[in-house]
């Protein structure tokens, strides 16, 4: 989740209801009791009071000979190998506590800001996370710390909290009636609420610091986002909060969210912790709604479904990707439905480490309690993000009587499209085996109400669906499922056949010539070409040119199109990168597949007669060349083992070499058979980043016998 700035006014939100707020100044001490504490200090009485205390015996703020932040930064420059032995006082405002366990924070005054690596009690013995009272964002703090410059950045290495001034909201929690979490979920944005519930599961940032938690009561759940309070409460505790209702959307997704009707993540923020104590067992069934992963994936984005508790049957799958060195690249945990594929991965902030508790269920079917935390939004739609909360002790079972309906809903309907723009000549799968539930030998049958529009016929012992664009119209497809002696199940779906011959569409060269406009959706008809590397997309090619198509996500490569297919793509003419150096269609989708793919694409617009030296002479940040493809002859493929990690390059006999834009050799493993061989290559110049070197995306390699091997990296195997 995006970290919100913890400026004072944002921290308190709408909680300061009665004018000015009192302040208290206190020293730091170890935490001895957790029955009542606060993330934002809370006064239980009306009115205000101030007090000053310090563990060193001082009773006045004037006792410290403080430095400014600017002076600390200058002094830190003298210590690049290790932290200084000398300590200095500084009085500043806490901008953000980035590490609630160790007290890493950013502080600032009128002269600048500086990072603090760790903070402790005033005697330097007790870590920030174990302090009963501690400064949070918005507080004024006096630190006594040593200095260093670490990797070019000045910081206070170890800051002792001598005292801090806490802003106390002038608010009495007893003035608020207790609301249920169902009422909190339905409350308007900005409403101040008092709620009570059980802490069910924490969420974490990339450093595994607690930044929020799921709170549950008998009526439902709510997500509480507050990195100051989250470390103070434990899973299973009963917590009482006063908090502000909020709908959160990532800043750069606001426009997409509005377009798709997405309300935002329903959550509670800017909370005041009234009390927390040992809790009792939580009744998950009373608080949850029973549904399926498939149904949740299909919930419209206009639905206010985030933060609620759902009970689903799920197949848990841990997916670990490795680098060529054998080190872990990333880890995801998939929450799939019982077909093993419908679902999505958990919303991890810490490369899967925050969901290591799911390891015990890897590869298993479970009854899972989970929430939809938020949605990732883009120009073409979005994806719900799941947060698993608890696995039920109840034994998982799936009745055989439910298999006929299951195969129709999960395997049959998936084979039928809502609309056809060309004849897919699609072979229909009619025998279904499932190794997740598991079962074998379930069957599907298909029939059409209007064979002149959609016909389903027997061809060479297979059922094949044809769409007849010469006779556009609608037809009802009946899909039926059967399994042994169980009662059969049938459902109907209406499909439409549309003739797109008259649909206006641009050529590739017309798309390239279009003005950059992220609000104007372009429609382009051309052929699917080779894969991009390190980007979720492919090249779109016709006889007039080539352009990179950057899809909304890698998930778009779902097998619905392949290299050589004639497609209609919709996207926004864009210049990608900080230097506007890559011409592309961004946030693009494949609107329609006109099929006909045979793995080939037109190359008549590709430029021949150029050398590697010619390409190296171009201005790398001139976007013009990124909408060009080149055929280079007499090129040697090299496997380069030096540097950060092994990779591949193309070179000529004069020693000139072309770098390939990628994130590692695994994206280029298809080049391995050509190492040290002289070949012809098709390449497109690309510049997605700000690196000053010339880079290309390899489209294909043609060996001495004329056999072409195409870059299919993003496409499913």
C-alpha cells in the first residue's frame, strides 16, 4: 500500500473537533504495560494540560545545546567509514516513522531534513519498538545522536530520544457511540467512528514492518491502515479505536479508478488507539460471506467490496522464481479457485515473506477466510488484490454431485466468447480432468440455436466452433456438463458475431504519426509480432511499420492471441520513459482477434543495409528510431559472462557490439543455440529507460540455413 505522508494535519484528520489541541512533553521509557496505549496520544479528559519531563533530570527544554539539521548534515560528511563517537542534540519535527520496530524515521526543521537509522530511550538501552511512549509523525522531538554519511546520505545513526512534544487531540472517546464494523464499512468518507474488534491479521511494508491490520467483529471486518498503531497491537487482541473512514486510491491511478467506477479501498485511517487487551476466539463464520474465488474476480469495480470478509474454497500455490545464479528472484502466493488457474496472487509488499504462514498449505485445497484489500487500476480495467487472513480447521470436501455444474462454469463457458469478429475454428474441449479437486472423465457438450451464425460441428472426431461473419447476428449456446451418474447441469449464453470489415482502424504508420495523447484511444489493425523484453507487450506490425504495444499487464498474455494473428489493438499513443524516448501504444488491449496466425509477420517495413555501427551512431534518446526495425546480416551472438550478471550481445567483425535491453539472461535463453555463430538478426531499437547506451530488442534470429527463431518470451509456451 502506498504510504501516506504523516504530516500533523493528516495524522489527526478530522479528529480535532474542538479547536486547538493541547500538547504534552515527555521522555521515553520502556514498555511495561499494554492495556492502554496510543499511536496518536489520547487524552481521556476534556480540556488541556502540559508537562515537561526528562530521564536525565532536566525540566526545561533550554538545557540542550542543539544543532540545526543543516549543521548535522555538514558534520556527518566528515564520517563516511563509521559513525562518529561524538553525539549532538537536535530539536526537530518527526515527518515519518518508516521503521516502527527500530525507530527509523525522518526528522526536519527549517534548515532541512535528515534520516535517523534507529532510535532508543534516553539512556540508549531500550529500542523504539519497546518504548511505552514514543514520538510519532507530527511530534517535536529532541534527539541525542551520532552521525555518519551512509552511501552518500547523511543520517543520525543512533538517536536517543531525550524528550518529545506530543500533540494531543482534544477529544473524549466516550463522546462517540460504538459502531459495528458493518456500520463503519457503510459510513461516508471522512466519518469519525469508534469501533471495537479483534485483530485478525497484520499487513507489512517491504521491510516487514507492520503498517496495518484487519479488524473483525460479529458483523464483519475492516482494514485499519496506521503504521504507528499497527506495531502496538497483536493478532488476537481486542482493540478499541477512534478512526476516520477513508477510501484509498493510489495517486497515479485516480483517473483510471474514476473511469472504471472504482470507489477505492474501504478502510479506517488516522486512528487513535483507546485500548487493547487479550482477546477471545473469533467467530469467522459469523463475520464472513460465503462465495468463490471466481465470483470475487468477476465482481464489478464499482462494488464496495473491499475490506469485507469472505469464505472461499481455495487452492494455495507458492510460486518461487529464481535467478540464473540460483538466488530467489521473487516469491508469490496464488489464491486460486478449484480449477487451479482462476485467481490471483496475494498482495505482497515484502516479496512473499509476509505470507510465509501459507507455506503449510502450499499445493493444498483449503477453506480460506480472506478479504479483497484493494484493486490495481489501469486504463482498461483492473485487478482485485486478495489478502488471505485465516485457514479454517474445517476439513475440505467437494461433492461429486457438484462436478457437472463445476465443469460448465469453470471449463465450458470459458471456451465461449461473448463476441466473435472472425471465425476462430476453435476446437472445443469436451472431456475434463481436474487434478486439484480431483476427478477424471467429466464431459461437456455444446449446441447452437442458430447454426447460420454460430455452428458447432464434428470435424475429424473433434467438436469445432465456427463463427460466420458473412451472416452477423446472435445465437444462444447451450453448455451442458455430465459426470458419471450425477445429475447433468446445463446453462445458456448468448453470443454475437460481428463483421468488423467496416470498423475504422489506423495502420501502424498512422498510429506512429498520431500526436501523443493519453486521453485519446487509438484503434489499430495489424499483425501480432515478437515479444517485448522487460515490458508486458509485443510489437504490432504491418506493411507500413512497427510499433511497441505495452499492454496493461503480463496477465493479458492469456493465450487468446498469438504471433501472426491479425488483431485490432486499442491503446494510447505515448512516449515512454523520463526522457520520452520510446514510441509506443500504452495501456493497450487486444480488442479483437481476427485470427489467421501462422507464426509469421510482415517484414516489408524493416530496414536493410544498415550495420551495427550505423545503429550505434543514432541519438539513443531520439524516439524516431524506436519505431523502426532493422535486418542486420553477418552478426555474431555473444554470451557475455562479465559484469553484474551474464547476458547476450550482438557484435560484428569490427568489434562493434549491441546491448540487448532485458533484466537478465533468462529472458534471452532462446539465443543460447546461436552463441558464437554468424547469423542474420531482426532487431528493434528500444529505449524504455534512461541508460545512455544503445539497446535493442531482438525480434528474431535467422541461421545460415534460413531457419527463423522468433522471440516469443511473453507468450505462453
